[in-house]
C-alpha cells in the first residue's frame, strides 16, 4: 500500500494527518492525489464514505496561493448545508497548517458574517450554489482569481436541480483552472459537466472502503392511514430510526403525529435554519431523540453510525434516491433494516423501482402485508456518560399526561386529508358546535355588541337591551362618540 509521502503530499500536511490518526490513504486517495498534485483535472466516481474529501482537500491546500479580499483562490461546491459543514471542518484542519483560511456559505444563515469574512480575505470558499450566486450578485464574492474548483456530489446536485447555477458559477471562473469532480454516477447531466467544464480529466473509479453491516430490505403493503402507527411500532422495536418523506409539509405532519404518540422526534428539511438542523442532528446522534424525520436533504452528507432502521414513509422517485436513503443504516459494520411502506396507489411505481434495485442477499424482495409481529429486532443502545439508555425508550408518563392540554395533542386527519384539531377542554356536540365543558348540554352564550344575540339553554332568542339614552329620549353626546369609535373599530376588523 502506498503512503501519503510516496504520493507527494507535503510533510507538514502529513503531520496534520498523523495527529488525526490517519496513517494510510484510502483507495480513492491513492488514485487521485498524485494526478491532482501534477496539475490534472480529476473525474472521480466514488460513493459517499469513500474518503474523497481528503482526496481533493490535500492537493488543493498543498499548492494554494494566498487570496485577496473578496477574491478567493479555491471554490468547493456541495449540494447540502450538512455536507458543506463537514467539508469545511476537514479542510480547516489542513488549511491552518499552511496559513490558509476556509469559509462555508449556505442558506439559512445571516449574510453579514459572510460579508465580513470575504472582505477580510478568504482563501477557500465551501458552499451551496444558491448562496454563492447570491453573494456574486451582491458583489461580495468575485471568482476571477479562482485556481481550483471542486464539484462534490455532482449527481446529487443534478437530482436537486442545482446544475444550472453550478454552470453559471463555473462560467464566471477563469478558463485556466483545475477542476475536480466527484460523483457516485457519471451519466446524464454529470457527463455533460465532464465534457464541457473539464480539460482531459483523469478518471478514477473506486468502491467505498467503509465497512458495511448486513442490511435487509422489506417492502410492506399498508393502508395510508396506518403508516404513522406502524412507523411508531417499528421505532419502538428497533431503536434509532430515520424516516424519509417526500415533502417538507409531510415531514412536519409525520413528526407531529409521532410526537403525539410520545416519541421523541426531530426534523430536517429545507425550511429549517442551519442552527435548527445542527440541533436536530445532535439530538438524534446523541440518543436524546429516537426518530429523525427528513426529506431527501438528509439522504447524503449525514453520517451517523448507530442508525438501526430506515423507513421510506413515502417511496422514493428513483433507485438512486432509494440507495442513498437506505445507506444511512448499516454503517461502521452495524446491521440495519430498511422498510418501504407502500400504499395501494403507490404499488405500481414501487414495483418498477424494485426491478432496478440491486438488493442484497437475505432481503425480502416480495411485497407483503405489513405485520409488526413478523419483524425480528434487537434494540440498539447509546452509551452516555452515566448509563446505557435504550434508544427505543418512549417519553415518560408525566410528559404524555401534560401534553393533553396542548391544542395539538389530538391531531387527526379525515379521509379527504383535512386536519381536525380538538382540545381536551372542549367537546363537540351533535350539531358540530363546541359545547360548554361545564355543561355539555348548554351551548356557549355569545358576548358581543348590543345587536348580538343571546342563546339560552331553552333555545329562545331575544335581543339584548339597547344602549341607554338621555332623559330627553335622544342619544347623549358621549354615547354617540363611543358608538362612532365602535363602528370604526368594527370596520378595521
């Protein structure tokens, strides 16, 4: 096996790697680093977890010149905020030994710190295409001095519709530059990037060096209204679980329903701020929360080793999304289970999806009726400072009892999908009107202006007494003024 020194990595960077416990390069690093240090463009086909971050970070940092204010020297494009944060963390350690600085930019955070950092001068910018374009449009970021561009997870960017802004950003960079592109697949729009934005690249293809555990796949037919309860039962049996939904609204809805069942749940989707995402990831990875509900934004760039189960609450659109979602379990040699919950109207599309999947040995490839009693399990645990806590632990009884006063406590959906919210303080009478909790048979007495009606328990209706008038029979001046104010306020309503 080759060493980092034999690949041409500078000694000061090797010392940094040794301090991090990294002694030998992975396969993708052996293939890429030498060609990159020699000035070639790189096209790497490598899955998530193969070690490609160091493969492009080492040659990028090794020969990077110092940047001017607002004009970075290197640009790293990534599809998600989580991946941007991870790449930045890795590159900061290496760049510090060379006296270079790294800045991560993405949506969901304030522009002000990014403006200030760029005005002081940043050597390497790691970010998502949308925020980078915003900074370029605001003249806070100038790409005319870029010497190296990295496009990480290019296939994911294509799936998320990010390639148009990626191309616009590449067009603003100098023609004489090094371009490193990494992707799990090199077809379709990714191949277009390779042909039009790279100069005779060196192509390298490797498999992941990560030790994977045995993962079994189950395709279960289930009624749509039963998906949430079945998901809760699976999480209770198996432990830490990631649930994937198609939409942001679906994520919030499923998470709320699971919370109502007393399961600690956190969410990640595009409308969450970066701080909220980081808090959710920390809560889930530390074992404080049992379920993480997310859109496909968490299908890549989120690496948590102790995930026992992945549930496709909404089946994915294509096999690539299925593979990346399912890859969140079975990491670091741990076993995992993947469940795809299929409603009647989704059966046809899932059958087409299954035909394109290279499923592992031992998976249940048949679509069967969901039955929680047929699921074998072993609860995973998370070691804390003082004790080992089962991740399948539900909320304590105190929490569930005190949630009964929350107006979201009973969150149900009718057959047509409309949400119906009720509160323990109120109950609905036979006519659909809220009744008085103290006397359910007596409707509420409405209170309002002088012309409102007063409904008594006998069902009689009478008009309230009119406002008092002066002894002359005409309305007093003070009453006229108050009446005008009241009418004006009603118009504002």
